[in-house]
């Protein structure tokens, strides 16, 4: 799921989608249904799995700051690029 993640631009809607899909996948793997009322923090503790967005950010931090992909990932586009 994080393959090539260091090359994509991420906005607030993407962050929410990434978090939702990440939680959904963990719940599916653990066979936890919505009516079981298990919180996201409990799932993280059970799996000892970091949030997917933190993995993406750590990979971004490992890149050269001057690389085009590094600037494009978490920086908003300039006015002339919109």
C-alpha cells in the first residue's frame, strides 16, 4: 500500500482516506465488525501497527529535501501550478 508513496502529493482529504482505509484493512484482517464496538486505539495496540500515514511521512523524511518528489509530497502547489 505504501509502494511509491514518497512520490504522491497528499492533501487533507487524502489523509482522511488513508487513515480510513488503513483502519478498515486492520479490522478486516482481525475480523472485527462494526457492531463489536472496538476502538481504533485498541486495534493499534493489538496489532502494534503504526498508522500508515506515519510510514509515508517517515519515507518522505528520508528523501533529499531538494528532490522534486520531496517538495511535491506535502507542500501545497503554487498558484501557477493550480
